[in-house]
C-alpha cells in the first residue's frame, strides 16, 4: 500500500494497562477513502486501538501517523479526526439540535455555519430534531453521535459499533452516510460484531486476537484463504441431492437444517471448487437449486477460525460471536 495515501499508519504499537497487554506490536494501514473494519472477540484490544486513533490514549511504544502527522505523547484528537468509543457522549436534557449546536459552539462555530440541519437530515433525525435526547432509543443516539462527528467534516472517522441498536431504516441512513464519506475521500475505521454490516461496508478488515493482528487485508483474501465453509443447500429433490453430495469429491455432509419456507435443507462442508462441482452435477441431473449460501459468512468463518481457542468447535448455523465490548464512560473525540 502506498504510504502517501494512508490516513492511518501504525507500526509496532504496544499499549499496556498494568500487567495487561492490550496491544502487542500492532501494525495497521488505512487508506484515504477506505472503510476499514476492526474485528475481534471481547478483550482483543479493539477499543484500545480506537482510543489511540481518537487521541483518548497514547501508545507505550511504536510509531503512529494519522493523516500524515506523527502522533505525539499528549492526549488529543488530531485535527481532522472525529468519532466515538463506547457510544457517543450526548447531553440527555438537550434536544438533538441543541446537542449539535453546543458541540459546534465548543469548536467556535454557529449552528448555521456548522450545517446542523444538513447533518440531521443526513442521519435521518430531522423529524425528531427538537426532541430531548433522553427519550431517544439506542439507535437514535448512535445516529446523533454520527451526526456530531460529521460537524467537523472529518478526514478520518472512527466509530465503535455504529450500527448498534439501529433498525433497518436507521442502518440504511448510516450505511449511506459512510459510503458517501468514503467516496469523497474520508477514511473510516469502524468496529462491529455485526459481520453482515462489515461485509456490506468494508473493503478491508483487521482481525485482532489477544492484542495481536491475526489478519489484515481485503475481505476477498479472507474468503480465498478460508479452508472450508458450511453451505446451506435447498433443492427440488433433497434425497438425490444428498446422494450426489456424498459422491462429489471434496464435499462433506455436515448435517441438515430448516430452509426458507419450511423446505428441507442440506448442510455441506466444502471449499469453493468442490461446491462448484456439486452445483454442476445437480444441474446435469435435472435437480433445481433453490437456495445456496454459507451458513456463516466468510468473514465470520475466518473470525472464528482465527480467534477461537484450538479444539473449540462450532456447530452448523452457530455464529460463535460474543456480546460487544463495554467500557466505563462513553467517550467522544473530534476536532
């Protein structure tokens, strides 16, 4: 990756809290205009890394550059960086509009110059702009937190679980905003336990485990490197499909599961080339293919393979994901 277009360049970043090693020699590259996902189980170091990017903490050792500027030893969000960790910091007694106006005033701008109405529209909160935040749902607070970050017109946006609590409409708003920002050149780093969101948004991802990077690169590389996946298969003739699957080299029968609309589904374990061969055999035998898809996504499968302890097994259909990390107080940063 060309260093000249990096929004984040981290080399050998280490961070300890007493005897606990939160980050252990982390390398990370995030290009401008890229949405980069950060994945890992609880305690992997995601929140700590996001905090470093936002200036809420400083590394013990290593080198960190943000937007081309080396990060010093002081706690401060670099210019052009905004976002939140552990949820946005908001004033519950104020309305959505008043929250944004207060944040704009802290940065020496008035509501009109800050574009508050436009920001509220972008995150889909225009209709509740004058409602007090204490009555907002979790998803609405997340969207308002994103709006607060947008006030700074950031070149690097750092978000912790931005889809947490969002309904489908809210998620569409957030995805639309993030994709637009990336098209305009803003780099986005986001953590999430929602693998579907990461796969929909991110071009690259970094997987952390026990404070170390176990994978970093394009999502397509994850799929290519993955050993095998479980696939749910629904056909017009389940019995014949089972027989053909058993006869196809590289295919293992992994069980059965309920398909959509109550149809019987066969679960097979295979690499992509073997699965392709099975599909060809089904079609040649006159068997209609009605449903075919991974039981878990390539990203989730890689997450489980790279972060679960050896010997741990996941049954077909299980995700193995953990609840999101929680911290003490919500933190927000942006300049």
